[in-house]
C-alpha cells in the first residue's frame, strides 16, 4: 500500500529549531553559484543528515512538478516537514534573504559601471555562458524522457512544439501550456492505463 | 510607471508564478515578451545581464527576477516582481505537497508529471534560445554551444564557466 513511505526510514538527525533551518539554508544558498540544488542535496543529506537520499529525491520530484522555483519549493517542504509553516518560512527566508541582498548590490554595481566596455563585455560573456548552462541542463534532463510513459518520440515532439511556440512564434506561455499541457497530460493518462490497470482510480 | 502599469507588472508575475513548472527560468521567455517587448521597461542587454548577474551571485536562480525588477524600476520593482513570482507558487507548494504526497501513485498525478515533463524541457531550450538574443555573432553562439556541451557532458564547476565567460567577454572577444 502506498502509505507514508517517507517516514519508514527516518534520517539520523533533525534540526533543533526553525532558527537552525534558517541558518542551514542561508549557508547552503551562499555556496550555490549557478544553482543551489546540488549543494542542497549534499548539505541536507550528507552534512546535516536531516533527510535520507530517498526522502530528498521524493521532495525534489514533488518540487519539480509544482510551479515555482524548484529549490524554493524544496526549502518550503523540508521546513514544513519539521516545523510546519514556521519551519517552511524559516527555510525559505534563509534561502532568499542574504542572497537577495547580495544580488541587488551586484545589480546596483552593474548599473554604475555598465558604461565600461569591459563590464558590458564581461556581462555579455556571462550571459552567453548562462544560456549555455540552461541548454546543457536541458540536454541532461532530456535523458529522463526515456522513462516517460509518453515515450521518447512523442515526448521529444511535445518538447519541440513547446520550443517552437515560445521561442520562435513568441506565443504567450499561458496558452501554450494550457493547450499543449492538456493534450500531453491526456495522452499520458491514456498511456498509463495498461501498466496501472490494477492501481487506484 | 503609472499605477496601472505597476498593477499589470505585479499581475503578470503572479500569473507566471503559477506557470513556472520546472523553475522560474522556464517562464523567462514570457518575461522577455512583456518586459522587453510589450512594456519596454528594459532592453535585450539588461534582460540577459539580469540572468547573468543572478547566475554569478550565490543563491537560488529565481533571484534573476528581482534583478530584472530592479533594472526596470529600482528596489520597488525588485520587490514587486519577486513577491509576484514567489507568492502564489509558495502558497500552492505548501498545500499541494501535502495533497500530492498522499496520492503519489494516483493515475492523474502521474499523468500530470509525465505530460508536463517534455513541455518543461522545451521551455528550457526556448530560454537558452532567447538568451542568446536576436542577432548574435558567431563567437557568442560558439561560447553558448561550448558551455552547453561542457555542462551536459562534464562535471566542471559552474563557477569556472561563468568566470571564463566573464574573462572572454571583458577582453572584447565576443
């Protein structure tokens, strides 16, 4: 029975207070350049040992399905798990507060020095790298289509359609997601039927 | 900006928050459409710089939204865009995590996951495409492609890549 699988094996440790959550998430956010997820896994599972790997993967998969920044959703759910909404707020605030102050200082400094060709050039270079990182991450994640019930071909087709509509045609995202999303989820629902004939619902 | 424009900006980010499946970066193309296109608050260079600044700073990538708001309308702009992008999704995440966790093996939940996954991928590629810009020179495209390949195939530290990009750009090679 799919019960509370998450609680079967407990992690060896737990945060003593929301304040400890705040401190831990501030620390891991400050280590995360170009993304926090990898650091979050290392700190929460291996250093602090507040979560087992399985628990982390499960929280992450829910965080990825929900809208909003993945790592922020993870912070919320980890905090919620230990201290309810107070923990959720503490973890999220820890993740955001200090990095926000830093990024705004950097942005203000950029505005001061944007006229310098070297600064404009550096930002242009970093922008190109940022674009490449996103494409590289997409390429990495494309491998997950292999285990998708839609299959690689249909999945790749939907990915291409979404890309074309948003990047080339510049259609508003809300309509693209609603239209393509309904078709894709509907198709997935049909495909899931045979394999889960004995399941609930 | 007029009060109506502030409201439009806030409302748009509230909406994008609920659409940002796979992270805030997946809705960056739509932010570009509105901030650079429709409202004309920032230009192409500022848009790309916002994401680059956030990538080069520690913390979650979603902070690029605050940088965009800051470039568009100062600290008030940063507050409006960041609160807008966070508020609906965090509220929903708390409620839905408890709900979805209990129904992990339920067919509609699985169909939703499976159906949205390829769209999230397509949106990530679209974000990369839009970040490269309308009329990139070939060195820029080359740098983007090389980065994509390194991120995909190696475990090279992301900070090293950002640093390399900064140096290459500062030298005026792009």
